[in-house]
C-alpha cells in the first residue's frame, strides 16, 4: 500500500518496525544527530513541501520530542483477545445505546453525508463509535497526547520507518500552514491519529472535507468534517458501493467450505444451498460476495465489497466486522445467530457499571463508572488477586438464576480480566439457535 493510500499504514507494520531496544540481531544503525541539529536539517524538506519558514520556526523551534512513544510502540498489543472477546468489548451495550443517541442527535448531518457520499449512516456510526467512542476520547489526556512532538520523535529517532514518519510530520506541518489547526489543537494517539474518526495527518490533508462550511477542515469539534471526510475516504479509497450491504451471516450446506475466498454473485451461492442465518431472503442477489468464518465453529459470513471498503480504513478483518456489527446493532438488529465457541454473554451497561463501582471501592482506577470498558477497567480486573476471582465465581454459582445486576457483574469479571475461559453457568450458556450478544 502506498503512503497516499494508507490511513494508518503504521498499524499494519509497527509490530516489527521499531527495534530501538533488544535489536541485537539487526544491522547497526548510524548514530542519529542531536534533535536540534535534525530540526535544522529538516527545515529544507519542509520548505520544499510548501511549509513557510515562519510556520516551521513557530512549530518546530520550541518543540521537544516525545520520546515516550518508543516504549508505547514496543508495548503493543497490551491484551490478547479471541474474536468473540474483541467483539464483546467493542460492540458493547454502552456503544449501542450511545450510538442510538448520536443517530437521533445528528440525524440531519447523517442524512446529508449519506446523500452526498452514499455511505450507509449505520456504517458511519459504527466507525465513529469504534474509533473514538463517538468523540468521547478525542481530547482525553489519558488516551491522547500532542501529536507534533510524537511525530517529531518518530521522524527523528525511529530508524526503520523513518520515511513514513517524516511524511506524516510534513503533512501535519502543512495542516498548520493552511490554518486548519494550531499545533496545540492537534491532539491524538501516540502514532498521530486524531479526532472523531482518528485521521492520520495524510488523511486529514487529502481526504478531509469542510462539510460545515466554517472555512477550515477539522476532525475535532462538531463531527461534520470528520464524518464527511471519512465517508469520502471509504468511497474513494475503499471503493464503497452505494446502496449495497456489507455482508450477511449465513448457514452453509454440507460440502461448502467456509474458507472459500472467491467472489461470486449471491444468487450463485444460493444455488449452492447457502442461506441467510436469520431465514430471510437475500435482498440483492446480484451482489458479489465471498465466504469468511472468523473462528472455527463460529458464525459464517458472505462478505461484499463494502466490507473491504471498511477494512481499507484499518486492514484487519475483525476490526471491520466490529464496526459493521456495531452499526447493525445501533440500527436495531440482533446479535449473531451462531455464537462463537467459548463465547460468554456480554455484561449489560448496568452490570459493567457495577463492576466498575466495585473495583473503585477496592481502590482500583477504572477511569469512571460510565459502563465503558477500556484499558483501565481491564487492567483493574486483571490485577484482582486470583482468590478474589475464585470467590466471585463461587458467588456467581450461588446466585445463578437470580438475574440480578450483582450476579451479572460477577460474571463479567473473568471476561474483562482476559484470563483463561471462565466458568459459565448453564442458564447463561447459549442454546442452539441463539446468539451470544457481543458487547
């Protein structure tokens, strides 16, 4: 993928990109210059790109490199998750309810974006919820940081993807040059993704849209520009197809392998005995689709080009599935018909809030008790002593069938702790034909 085509190309390669520590098997890298010297030498690159000397001096003169990004890169990922666990944490009760509120609150905006770019509003809501929890974490200092010091550190001191980071720093400087943002306003992830839909500077610069007509393009503040620019991205770079779905959960007849990767018209799949899992007819038999099963024994899907369009935003199948399933749940659709093997029931919003209240009472920091399960809640549950988790399971067995928030909260503890599969009482195990609602 070229630099121009990647929103966050870093996400596909960072796992092997930085080896500033523990890199004894790598070829020795030349010594890097002092940061001040590098800033002076980089000025010519910025000038050639169109950044004025005044802008460069104003931004880069006082800047200090945020070298903490090196450790953050080496620490990824923090949690390992099965597919159902990944979906449970992202397609949560909180995100579904909040997404429905945002759908009502921004109905006119979503109408306009859908009309102009053809991207389904529920896809946009799923992506917005996935990327920033509907803007909730956009400027949260626990999750975001000033982007220019981070990109400067990466462009200066990250040896194996220096060209990428240099280009993104130049893109960020051009955003300042155009007057779209002041340096202090550019807050984002350690890798430089910003705003409601987490644009990298390249996407902001090349795919951004001044949809609210205020004279500048910004992924911050009102979500107009962010949603419109992201819809444009899906349309132009992802080749999103207006009026088509993203895919369907299906049931396969004997003899049809779920790993078939070739694209066929859905009518062709029907001729081979493939049916929607919910028993409904396929609405558009001429759509081209391929089969995919995320995990053996779990649900099977027919995926169309629009699944690939969403995947272009971050090239991971489970990421795209989470966005699209979240959008469907916000729309009002149900959970998958076929549960994932080993999957657990998702705690409700009230149950997650109770988990957080109990953890807070024990002295753990869950970053609030709003029902959102983020890094702090997961770390808090993981830090619980093993004997506490064992007692929780025993209490759950005694309260089985009570249907209270307390018993549900206890059920959620092993799930959030990311420990080996928790015991699940028979009353909470999915029966044949029922789904396990992802969170």
